[in-house]
C-alpha cells in the first residue's frame, strides 16, 4: 500500500486549523467530482462515519471512512484524528495531527496509507504521487478557508 505524508503550517490558532480540517463536507468542496455525506449525527467523535463519493455516473465510487481516534488539540497536546477507510474500492487510513508550529502558527501533519482495489501494485508510486498532490492541495485550501475551484 502506498504511504505518504506531508506537513503544512498555517497562521491559525490550533482550534481553527482543527475545525477547518475536520469539517468533513468541506473536503468535498476542495476535491473535484466529490461529494461527502456524513452518516452519523454530530458532533464528530470516535465512531463518526462518512462517505466520500468521487467520480461521475457509473465511474463513481464510495470511500467510506470511520473516525477511530478523536483527540482535539489542547494547550498540552496536539490534536489527532485517525480515519479508517473501509470502502469497496478505497482502503487504508489517514491521520490528521494539528499542533503548535513556529511563531504561533498551527502545524499540520497528514499521514495516509492508501490502497485502491483493482489497481496493480506496480502503480503504487503513481497512486502515491497523485494522492499526495490532491490531498496536499485540499489541505492548503482548507487551511486558507478558500472556496472550491
């Protein structure tokens, strides 16, 4: 399974960065051809489930996720959210960590292991590069509070 990570800093308080990154429907605003439907009532916590549907018509697929760790940031400890991907097509996990960064900024670490069924392992490097670019752009836009492209 391809695994990737990246780090970003943002001129935001910890709680604001955390909220922007864990407001699940906003992720769909940043990723083309994607909709997100939260399946469990809020607020987000361990056990929250949601589905990201990506694609068009018969070429669309669901990326079903469940929150398995939920620890919002405090003054003493970085926030950590772990998502398990349990769809028929997309498997793996993602972790979002939000902690203090330089100069009063927030530091975001995104780690993800991603497997796409029916895609041969020979294409793992391509999957990793593509996912890093897509998720990296989405995180940048979420942290800036940008609108969808």
